[in-house]
């Protein structure tokens, strides 16, 4: 039996430095309205979908950083998005900067929420793999200060029953690591929603020769196939705050094939009709119950970085 959903990547063009939340929310609502015309049930928006990607800037004072954070979700400014989604009966994934707590005890995360078709938050994820520097380094051509502005996500990789299936969430750099997908797949995830902000060029990396898009896609395509899952990956695109973003939002099938892809670098809805039951053939092929050998993989959780070779018989 097919479990069909029409899903969309709600790609965003750049968000201006002084673009107020209500203006951004209006852009998100316009994408939801287009999604309704195309019969979508779920729209995946990018990482930090309410603000510019501020970690590429050094902002010394916390009070100045806090304008990028949401202390409530929804807030008076973001509630219209939730109301529009409920009125249109469309769910969404939204990436944003989350602040929790009060006074001296405020914690800040790079977060996403999954919202169902009646405007209810059904899941939250906090980014685990925060790239970049924990301190400002003036010698770098491009700052990336996520590790300075956010704490590591503390919610693990949860999976939620939603949209007729099991849904997990990841954020940007998470997509380059194999472990998150497998942790989601071990909980039966069939669909992974992922928002990202990836520069089109990264100075000081081995990606100067046109490999950026390849390195964006190859881990997701491998993960979709190895774990039997759909992936909807959504970019912030275009030139934002002096930085060209890669765009390339896409939908990846459990076969590992890219089945839908953005063509531009502005606000754009990439839609795809997916069958969650198409995951089954791949999950059956890899048949974790029969073929996985966790006892042989112990090093993956016991060791963080590279160390000496194991002794004979050790795992
Ligand atoms: N926002 C990100 O996580 N960006 C990273 C870059 C900086 C490596 C990414 O994986 O695209």
C-alpha cells in the first residue's frame, strides 16, 4: 500500500541585514500558499530561516547577538506562520536560533521544529554538529562562529510520528556525517527534514575545484540509500551578507537518487510526490535485524578521534 505525501523544500533567497521578522514570515507564508496550490502536506524551510546567517560575522556583545534569537516559539511575530499553516492544513519544518532560560542562565541552540497540519509543534531538534570556531580568528578569510554562538544540541536525534510516517530532523553540517542518519534509521525514520546555509565557496578547504555541490549531495544520497529514507534538504540561497550561498535544495529518494532540485537562488518551492512505503524495499535489503553487527562497531561510540590500531580481537 502506498503512503503518498506531497512534500516541498521551501528554499529562501537571502535575508537582508535589516529585514524584520514579519517580512520574513510573510515570505514563508507565500511559500506555504504556493505549497497549498500544489497540494503539499509538508514544507521544509532552511536552517535559520528567520534571520541572516549571522555566525559568519564576529559580533562581540551577546546583547547584539540576541536580536537573532527567538525566546518564544511561536512568538507574536512568528505566530502568523503557525496560523497560516493551520488554515492551509500544511505542516512545516522551521530552522531558527533558539534561546531558553532567563537572566544569567540562558542557553542558545541552533534549532528546528516540526509543526503538523494544525499548527502544533510535534518535534524539536537542536543541531549536534556545530561547525566553525569557538573563538573569533581574524586571520580567517571567512568567519564561521557557530561553535561560539551556540551550545551543542542536547536532544540527540529524535524521531516523530507525523505526516503518516516517522520523521527525523537534521541541520546543515549534520548532513555530512554518517552517524545521525543511522541513529534516525534505527528508530525507523522514513523521512529526514534538513535545512542548511552552505556557502558556495569555502576558502581554506579542499573544495576549491568545483566539488562543493558534490560534497553537499554525496553524503545525503549515500545515507538515503544505506538507511532506506527520503531526505528533503532546503537551502538559504543567493548572496547574503556578502556571501554566495550554494542553494541546490533537493529531494532525495531512498534509492539515493536526487528526484527534485531547485533551479534558482531565490525563494523557490521544490515539490515532490513521495511514497513513504518506497523506503521498505531498501530497509528490507539492508535488514538491520539480520545483518548489522553492533559488536564489531564499538569503536564508533567508544572513540571520538583517530587513535592507535586495535589489538587483535578488540572491537
Ligand atoms: N551552516 C553550516 O553548518 N555550514 C557548514 C559549513 C560551514 C561547512 C556546512 O556543512 O555547509
